[in-house]
């Protein structure tokens, strides 16, 4: 007996189409329900266009943009962790706190990465 989800049966273009829909739904949910994601989206909306007007190499620009996208990716994962923890139980528990704190730390490190990458690219020796 397979432990696979019944939704795993789709293949090919149908799977890609379905996955794209789920991804867009996830982005909409994150934007609607997560203030941090909205703030980081605003940061991305400022920094990504800014990277195209700064005098940097294409490689530097790619690193700058990738670091910004990394923040959004990590925030989505953090929000997912928080949603699952809250779904399991609204009660305070040390493991729930640890899971949420670890997710928050990951976002913090991703934001620090943006700062370091941008400083390194902009002020390269």
C-alpha cells in the first residue's frame, strides 16, 4: 500500500499546470496573511529595480537579486512552519517556540545575507 498522496498521480504538463496554480495560491496567501512577507515584497520591489540602475557587473547584479529572492523564499518557508505549528496546537509549547524561533532566525540570516552581498558588490575592493 502506497503512502503517497492521492494528488500525486498527475504527471507531465497537467502536473506542472496544477503545481503552478498551487504556487500562485501560496504567494497570494502569503501576501494576504503575512505582514512580514508584504514588507519583504516591498523591499524586493525597491531593491531589484535599483540593482539595474547601479553601476555593477551582471554577475554582481545577479547575486544582489538572488539574495533578495532568498529572503522571500525563506519567509515563505518560515510562514509555512508557523502555520503548521499553529494548526497543530494554539497552546504554548517549548518545541513550538523553538520551531518558530528557528524559522525567524533563518529569515534574519537571509536579510543579513542581502546586506552583506549588496555591500560586497557595491564596495568591491
